């Protein structure tokens, strides 16, 4: 059975529009409390491997919700839990809109278009140690993300697979390859427009 796991990472601002959200898909056994606990443990290990900056709040609980997928709407969570990452935030942080991009791919199921066999999540909570002098993702941050993947996959229950869901094809494929982009990406605020910005008027 396929499950969608949503992890909401609270921002220090306390504004839900600034919270980060990651969506994962896993193919495995039908949801029980034990299965949900296993997903929680695996994803806690993933996030514990990542050296965080101070923009997202480690003092507030991070929330995890699991859904049967796909399902008719309204689709209510079949498992909910909260956790706190183990690593303390670094003193210096990248802006909360600056994210490392973790992409994942399936190469084997060639009957589906390549665009339907890839996914990504954004990780917008790194410290300034994650950026090089030329503005790229540092090698150490990439290695931390790959170590987090290994920790997560090792903790998944037997016969459970990290998956990619294609809404267009209504089909899932197993993840076979991961990539961390060398460039950072921008995560926009959700729910409401940004209220802090700079403007310049010009004469025409």
C-alpha cells in the first residue's frame, strides 16, 4: 500500500506561512500504529543527520502526518505524530527561503515518461556552513544529505520502498537514484504574501 507522509517543520517566526513542508511517499504494508511508528523513526533519523541553521525551530515539535494514497477526498490522516530533531541549531543560518534540493529518480520503468519518474523535496534549514564561497552547496552538506538517506532507508520496515508518485499517471515507482543539486533553490512562503521586501522607484 502506498502512503504519503507529510513532515511540517515549524519556523521560528511562529507564522505558519514560514513553515517548511516535505512530502514523502512509501510503498509498504497497510498502515498500523507499528508501521506509522517505523516511518516516524526512519524520518527522524533522516532529519537528525542534517546540520540545521537557526531559522526553523528545534524547540517546537515537528509534525508528521501519514495518508493512504491515493484516496477519495476528504482524505484524513491515518497516523499522526510529532518529534524533535536531535541536533541543536547552529548559530548562523541561511535565510529560510534558501533550500538544498534533494531529487530522486526511477530509471527502470521506461514505460512511464521520465518526467513521471522523478521527485524532489526542499530542505530549507541549513546553516551557513552549507554554502561555499562561490554560492554553491558545500560538499559536506551533500554528504550529510546522503548519510541521512542511508539512515532513513536502513530504518524502513522490511519490504518498504521510498517511492515517487505521479499524479498524472496515477502510478508509483520505486526510487533508485538520488541527487543533491549543486545550486540552492528558493522556497516561497505559503498561505500569504511576503510582507518584508525592498522596493525602488524610478523616474520614467
